[in-house]
C-alpha cells in the first residue's frame, strides 16, 4: 500500500470557513478520510478536517508561492 501524503492531523484552534465543493471532490475527501483513518489506525475522520492540512501541504509544495511569500516578507 502506498503511504498517504497526510499524516495524523494536528489538533489546532480552528477558524470557521464556509466553502462549496463539487460532489466528486467531497466523495474523494470522504474516501481519503477513510484511507487515512485506516492507515493511521485512528478513529474515523470527518472529511472537513482534511481541507486545512491538504491546503497547507499544497501551498508548502508550491515553489512559486513559496518564492512570492518569502519576497513579500522582506
């Protein structure tokens, strides 16, 4: 089995955000949540909890965004 990109989720203070997702994306989030729970041996994960770490991982891996963010901090 291939290792998932996300590991156990950090328990962090949330900020409420409302988004609309296509049904196919929600189905994939639900499937990913089940796979992550099975891989980590943890409890079931609600798909909503995956959005933040997935976005963070995506932004961290985007080199163009990292360069822009780093130059704007200067």
